[in-house]
């Protein structure tokens, strides 16, 4: 089930907004001019409205200026976060974990030592695999995961994306919009059921590939003793 959101106090909310302001201003050179214009233009119009129709327009103008500032902050901060996340390992999983809605994210269910990884996402559209890393290597990981998941997902739709900038890949800045536009194929009950089945699958311990280490091999004669019982 989705985790209930913790209540945030007014002071904490202001602190979070301040952090977003500083991060966006550092990452986006156009944020400061746009934010300044978003405040000054409505305030200038408010001054004109007050002069013509009275002080009733002052609080409305201030609220409108704050609204414009928050809209600019929201748009430019999202852009700044996408630019900062591009090319960072695990960025797709982090973006999905911060998306609104019922998205069950399991980061790096499959990976390599070269920081190639595949993330598993369960939501109303179905099962989604997001691959990050070298395109050739991650396509092999995707194939393995699709074969493994096919055993338990039944008729649930399965989508897969390779995150990147090349042809046929999904740019990370388009990840949210792409997934939000997917059809809602499953009900909330279906999502819960599918989540339980996939957690049972991914929690099974897997034997390491290759020769068994000497310290894990049974002592000589142990198999004969077991057969003699």
C-alpha cells in the first residue's frame, strides 16, 4: 500500500520552498529574471488598480503576484531538477519515487558493476521497467527481467523504456509526462495484488553464478553420511 504522507508544518514548508529557490537559482540562470518579472508586473498592475478603483485591489494584487511567483518556481524548478538529474545513475527511480500518485518503485532490481540498472515500477498502467546505462548492456538486462516477470504478471501490461538521448530512447525530462499519459489499465486492487506477487518474486534469494567457493562446500564424507542415515 502507498505510504501515508507525513504532515508538514508551515515553518518546514517555508524552509522547503527556500531550498527549492536556492537550488533553482543556482541551476537556472533565467530563474531570477523571470521570478522578478512575475512579482513586479502584477504589483505594477495592482498600483494602477488601487489608484483607479481603491484599496480593495491591494490584497488581490499581492496574492496574484505570489501566485505568479509560485508558478514560475514550479516550472523552472522542475526543469532545473531534470537538467541536474540527466546522466546521473538512479535518477529515473528517484524521479518516480517523488511522483504524485500510487507508484510502487523498486530501484535497481537488476544491475551491473558498470552502473547499468533496471528499475521496476508498478502502477495503474501496469508494470514498467526503466533502464539506465549503456544501451547495449541494459537491453540485455531488460530482456532478462521481462522473461522473469512474465511468469507472474499474468495479463497486466508490461512497458519498458531505456533512458537516454539517442533515437528510440526516452529523455529523462520526458519521463513523468510519458508515464502520466499511459492508460490506466489496472484498478487499485489489481495494483495491490500485482505488487504482492512481484515482491514475493524479487525477494527470493538467488544462487550466485560460477563455482561454489571452497568455504561453502560440504566437508568430505558428509554426503556419504547423509545417505547412510
